[in-house]
C-alpha cells in the first residue's frame, strides 16, 4: 500500500527533558497545528525534529519509541546543527530574506554547510523509511534542498513540496549567495505549492531569471522533467475549532478571563514572538487609539499572548526586550487603579484556553508585516459560534487574499490601524454578523482536509501527465 511520508523540520510533538524524565507536548506554529489533525490516517508517517537536543543513544531510543506510537519518526539534531542549520541558515538567513527583512539576514558559509548536511540527514532518514511507491511531501523553508536530494535517489517517486512562508520577489532571492542551489533543490519536486498566486508568480519569475527555465500555466520545463507550480491556500480543521469553542472547558476559560477583564471590551492578539508579526507596531497603534479616542480608556483591554519562539536568535532576543518595554511604558502611562490597558502573557496556551479567548474577544488583531498565510485569523473566525466579532487583518498576510470581509489594513500605517480598532469597536452587530458569516462560509469550505486533497490530487495529476509526456 502506498503511504504519504510527511516531512518538516519540526514534528507536531515536542520532547522536553524534565526531572521526572521525558515529557511530550504539542508544538506551536501553523504547520504543526494545521497538519496535526490529519496525518495519522492510512499508515502515514511524519518525519522531523522533536525540538530537543538528544545525544544519548538510550534517550534517542526512548524518544523514537514514544513517537513511533504516534506515527512519527524523529531526526535528531546536534547542538551545532541546531545553531547553524536551525537558528543560523533557516532563521537568520532564509526567514528574514523571505519575509522582506533582508537587512536582518546573515550570510555565513558555515550556516550554509550545516543547511546542506542537515538536508542530507533528512534525506537519509526518509530513504530508510520510504519505499519507491510512497508519496513524499516535504514542507517549508528549512528543507528547500531536500526534494532534489530525494529525486536523485528516487527518480520516479512522487515528491511534493509546500512552502508555508511568503516567496518574495526575485530581487530578494538573487541577493542570497546560494539562490541557484536553493531553487534547484525545490525543483526536485513534481509539484510545488504556495499559499497565494503572488508567491507562486514570484517563484516562477525567480526560476526564469536565476536558472533560465521558462514556464507556461505554472508548468516549468526543468531540463528533462516538468514541474508543476500552483497556489493552495492552507485551511484549518474548522470543525475542531468550532467544536472546541462550544466545549465546557472553553466556556469556563472565557468566564475566567471575563472576570479578570471586567466590563472592558476585549481586543485579542495572539502570535509567536517574531519581528514579522508586527507586534511592536500593533502596540504603538493601540497606544495611538487610546490617544485619539480617550473615551476607550478604561473601557477596552488589549489581551496579548506572545508565544516564545527561536529565543536563541539575536533578533528575537532584541524584540522581546522591545515588546516588554513598550508594554511597560504604555501600561504605566495609561493604567488606573482598576484598569490595565494591556494584559500581556509570554507563554504558550492550551487549545481550550485559546478557544476561550477567541470566544471572549470582540476584535482580533492579526497584523503581521509579512506572513505566509496566518492561521490564527482563521481560528478566530471558526471559534465565533454567535458570529459576532471583528477581524482586523494585515494586507500582507496570505489570509487577506481570502478573508476580504475582515477590516484590511496596512500594518505600517499606525494611524490606519488605530482607526481600524475604533471602527471595529463601534461596528454594528448586523454588519459584524454579515462579515463573519461570509468568512465562516469560506473557512469551513476550504478547510485543511480540502487543502490536502487538492494538493494530493494535483500531485497525482502531474505524475500521470509526466508519464504521458515521457511516452509521447
Ligand atoms: O510558519 C513557518 C514555520 O516555520 C513553520 O514551519 C513552523 O510551524 C512555525 O513557523 C514555527 O517555527 P519553529 O519551528 O521555528 O518554531
């Protein structure tokens, strides 16, 4: 029977070392939460890093056994690989470049060498697990070289690749000293998927400008092979979020936060700590809203959850300091004895608590400077059973291509964002419900199951097309 081998840098489960021994929890981030709902079917396996340095062979064995029970296979990274491949090339070179923060990018040969060798390590792990008939689906920017490596070992295998972050203009890609190798790495796949047509167009023009392969209707003639490129906006497990929002646990947690926030209206913000998410810009806009509309003082609270992420990377450490300072300054300037303008939490929350917050919030702020898709926007929509609530969404999140019933803003425009918060707080309920029900119809229809199906059907199609072209 043919299976699907899902491959991503991070597994949907994280291992932790505690005094009582190994402990396993769900990973954060769009990919893990998005695909986590579905991969367990039909003998499928998820290959990836369990998020912890494990060098002791006995401990590696224990982690492998635990994950095997849940259809996962770990790839272990050494401390040096974590520094040079994960924190280094993936998150100090590729991440800033692909999110239009090129000024943050580090170009370091030792990072590149670690990136090549960890991609090779993943390749070996997959080849040991997958038969030639299995479909291999590689995810995201940490593994751009892997499709080509797999292709060399398995010329006929069905290989898909999906990029979960933006693909920028070729002008940014060509700045990377290794741009050609990275594009060629991706072209080892039969099908390459992006969240939006914009990212797909940027990729096609990069391939044309940097490698010289032309394309027609998304089909690239890459030497002897054809590679199909298409847009597949990722969805969420809509029913899961809608159901959890109705659970007693979610209601309980809504009540708890309601007691803490009193009569104040709640604006919600949930992100991993990342400079691409526009967290500092959002705080400045909230402050401006309190200045422009003093009537909201003591009547609104910004509930801000920031999930720790990549905290060994310099830019993330700096951002943590900036956010802490901004929150401290705004709170100390505006707070009263009975009101705190910003309730700030720096940790991750279990799903039921998040769901309680989605229920409670009247407004959600999803205002990244750049974001491949942003599933938080969709989770908020799915959790609004009563259809009241307003989403404020950045025009630079992939989700804005679909959720046009949100209030769409430019996150760099502090004044526009401040005005949007006021507009959201005074929006009539009828209008809220109309906009929300339109977004719910879309998010429930193009859910994560649909996303997987569309990608897999397209992959099967291109394989058949390649065979017909070969026999012509
Ligand atoms: O969305 C991009 C992404 O890298 C995903 O692959 C991942 O789920 C998320 O960000 C979290 O990143 P990290 O694995 O570095 O914690």
